[in-house]
């Protein structure tokens, strides 16, 4: 997950601009809506919604916007007919991609995704072509300034996590998807605050990249994530630190 973790940190810095913040708002609102549709508008009984609301608050989204999105998703207010699904494909150097989308127009979305892939030397794959190489996990990112690996490992496992990984400037704590909020809350009480809490598709194996291939993959992932209908992109790459520093 090394490449993915560094990419998240770069995105966090870029998201400070108004344009990027607007895109984040759109994606978070859609996630709240879909989460509420699948599990109801009560965050106490809906872990996915609870996580989406936490993300919204971290991005300073007004509470009335959050409540309205949840009620629309649960059918308590009229809203867009959104659907959620994933595309699978490949990028440069054979990097596997899973592209999670939420859209009100599947034809438009597949056209935009295909165009981005083709423009950046990638292509769509069949359903199941790469998903076998990913597993859905809760991922809690904790800055190294808060702790050391041994301390975090003991606390995380005691809280119900499944593993901890050293990812350079941060540690990543892995959990079952349904446990991520509870584990993050337990760690927070131990003064181990999370930089981010997400449910992600984590690759089982990584493709190591360098040079032009590394830069081409980063450009493709950024182009996909800039699409309004794309919620997140999962990829199985590992890239040296110097490539990110040049970016």
C-alpha cells in the first residue's frame, strides 16, 4: 500500500484549493446518500453512513447539508436516482485498477472513464478481471509523530484491528470494514488520533514502478479521480519516494 498511502497525502494537500474542495463536497454528499439508501439515515445503526458523516465533518461540510443528503438517500426527501458500481481495468505497466463510481447516468460515466483510461494508456477490463487481487478493509491512517510501531500494534490489535503497516510518514491500521469506526474511536481515546478513516480496496500484491511508468500511472489515477462520478480509485502500485517528491 506504500504508493497508495503517499498518493493520499498528496491529494490531501491539493484538496485545500476551492475547486478541489468543491469536488470533495460532491463526492462526500453522494457517499452519504448511497450509505443512507443502503442502511438507513440513522448513523448509530449504519457504520458506512457514520464514516461518511465523519468525513463530511472533517471537510467542514455544514450539518444541514449532511442531514439533507442522508434523508434523500433514505427516501425521506426527494433526490437524484443514484446508482453505485465499479469498473475494473488496467493502467500503464499492467497496474490493476478498480474505479468506484456513483452516478445518475451510467452511459455518461462509462464514456468519461473509458476516455480517461484510453488517453493515459489504460483500458477497461471485464468484471472480475482484477478484483480478485483486492480485499475490502477498513484503513486508519495515523501520523508517526503520535506513536511508535510497537505501541500502536499492541493498542490496535487490542482494539480489534487485524494488522498495522509502516507506510513512511504514517502508519496504517487495518480492520474489518464494519469495525473501522469502533477501532478508530478506541485508538483516539488512547491519544492516537486518526489522520483519515476509510474503507478501501487493498491490493494483495503490488507492481513496483519507477521512471516514466510511475509518472504515467499517477497521471492516470489523478485524471480518474478528477471525474465527478468517480468516488475513489484503488490500484496496486508501489512507487519510490523520489517520484512523489518530484510531483
